[in-house]
C-alpha cells in the first residue's frame, strides 16, 4: 500500500468535509473554520491519522466537536411535547 500523503489527502477530503458540516450546522463559514482546525490537528498527528483504517473520518469527527450546534429550527420546547 502506498504511503498516504497529507497534501493529497487534504485536497481530496477538505471540500467534502466542509460541505457536510455546513449542511449540519447551517453556517458555512463556521463549518470551514472548524474543519480547518480539525485538519491542522490531523496534520500534527499525521503519523497516527494516516495509519487509521479510515483516515477520512478523523477531520469530520474533530470538526463536528469544534462546531456550534445548528441554528434553532424555530421549534419551541415546551417540555411536554404533546397537547395538554
């Protein structure tokens, strides 16, 4: 198996991860910042990350932990969830 190159991996995965997280959070700029931070951490731990069975899962997991919750859907939580 060829050694996984960080730059090639980054170019292949970055856009996909940003798009997925932007869809989850509804905030593309915040998603991009969280993904960038996750890729920096992946680069710092590259020897470990590239040895993973699925290194493509590392940045999404890290970015999701660093991103805020999606914007409020407008639903009001009344505590009961049903009619009174």
